[in-house]
C-alpha cells in the first residue's frame, strides 16, 4: 500500500497507546504534528460554522449571518482593529450550540486570540444588549448594572450601542463574509493566550 492509498483510506500514522499513561515521545510527536495541522484549520471551521447562521431569522428583521456581518462592518468602518472586528463578526456564533448562553461560546472561541477587554465585551454582551429589549420580555433591562464596577463596562456598552443593537437594518450595505475572511485568518494565525501556547511556539 503506497502513500496515496494510505491517504485515500484515511490510514495515517497513529500513536500506539491504548491508555494515555502508556504514551511515548514518539506517540506525542505524531499527535503533535497532527495537532499543528488541525489548528491551522481553525479559521475555516469557524467560518463554516458562521455560515450556519445564514437564513436563520428567528423573527428578527435580518438573519443572524447578516446581523453578524453588519455588526462587524459597522465596527470596521468605525476604525476598530482586527481583534475587535473579529469579535464583532463572531459575537453571536454561539447561537446554534449555545442557545441558552451564546456569548460564552463566542468568547471561548476568540479568547486565545484577543485582549482581555475584547474577550470581556464578547463574554458579557448579552447582559448589555438586554438593555434594549429585556423589559419587553418581563426581564430587567438594567441587568448590565451588575458589571458597573468593571473597567470594561463602558467598552461593552459602547459595543452594543454602536454596533450590536444597531445591526438589524435590512437596507444597510454590509461587507460580505469574504471581506472578513483574511481578517479572521490574521487574528487566528497565532494564539496569544492558550493552554498550548508554549508547544505551539516551539513548533512554529
Ligand atoms: Fe448576542
Ligand atoms: Fe448580536
């Protein structure tokens, strides 16, 4: 069986252990090289998942993908940097799998690549966005006040006021997803905060 057959049949070099405690340096060399290749595919997986929001209106005037593009476009046109724009683009990507806690899903995805402030905005935007509608659902629109002491309170309020709550206009000319792809790839090219950052840096 040659290399082509191996690839076709999905038979690649694999670690030999049956329990992780039997692992060897050779095993982890194999897994490490596979991981590096897998990590490089993260931007593609994220962009593919973002496309799941296409056509998902949920009663809103625009679908969730257009809302994401519009939020990111407004941030970009307002001069925000790459990290911020990627956060704006992905802030609702968790709607599909984190239906009851979507801000945390997006925040976890971007955490290795953004500043503490940008991560905080993403993580807590649900409470701040609630200022614009929680009272229509019998909830407390002042929910965001629990974060008043945070150094990032104003930044999160600004994100929602300028970009997130403002991104439901069917007539707004948002940039297409392709416009943001190179920005996502740039930001996700290298983690700045990660459990695996040391191994990643050594392999680079
Ligand atoms: Fe959201
Ligand atoms: Fe949003």
